[in-house]
């Protein structure tokens, strides 16, 4: 790994190819049935998002690390025009979370307010108004569903623009930090992925963490 390249065995190449096709098919099916399968959308994203991150990481590792962009101070010389950098996502397009690093100061910001959804009931012949916080939140509620749909849009965008995400990973491979965290033991043990797909995801997960130390050891 001294040249910051990685040569995957054919088994890993096939596993990555298979997983990318599984994710692509899952996104298409969910978009076609959106509104009827919101209860399953969260379970699909919980597996598809980390699986895609690991596939993109292995693709980037195979292509090799790229130097990070260097900002050179020109001093008194007139600034030169630079080509615009490709943007991974527009302002209106949800961005796919590429790295799984933890925040340095998790308590620096206050927690986001939570909203309880439920029927707004008012009895005209009574003084008491029912407390809506007594109603449980469901995946089909408006507010949670909006976040899930945006995550699905980000996943779909990342699948269509994999080259941009892979390039970003390649420029981050040499950093002395862990880009991909270890998943929970039960994440790829059962559905919505099939047993064979779960085994493929487990293989990709193990390979990612076998390769990652060679790139972030500097």
C-alpha cells in the first residue's frame, strides 16, 4: 500500500458491483411505490446508506489517493481565474453523507427540537384540550416522512453521481482519520436485504476495514 493504491480481489469487485445494483433497484422500487411503503423506507435506508458508503470507499481505494487541494497565497500578484470545482449537490438537492466521522464537540449545539404529530382535536363543549404529545410518532407522519424522502433523494443522487463522490473520497484517503466507522453487529444480519445480500454487505464491510488502516495511518 506504499503507493496509496489498492488492488481488490475479484470476489470484492463482484460484491461491490452486486451491492450497487441492489441499492439501485431498491431506490427505483421505493420511488415507484412512495406513499405506500414509508414504513419500510427507514429500514431500507438504514442498510443502503452505509452499504453505499463502503462501496464508494473501495472504488476510491482501488483508483488510489489524490492530493488534497493546495491553497497557494499569491501575495501581491493579481489573482488568476481557477476552474470551478464540481459541486456534489445543489443547494436544493439533499447531499449524501459520505463520511462517518464523529463530531469533535457533540454537545456544542443544543439538541434540535422534536415535534409530536397527531390529530389536532378541540372539543367545543369542553375547556380541556387533549395533549397531542400523548400520540406516538409514526413513519407515515408528515415530518418524519419528509426527512426520509430527502435521504432517499440524496441516496439516488449519489448513485447517479458516483464519480463525484469517489473523487472526494480519493482526496481524503491520506488524512489521518477514520472515514468509515464500524457498523453494528446486527445491521447486515437480516432484512430488508436478503440473506445473500446481507452476506455480500458483510463481506464489503470487512474488506473496507481491512483496507482503511493502510490509508489513514499517516
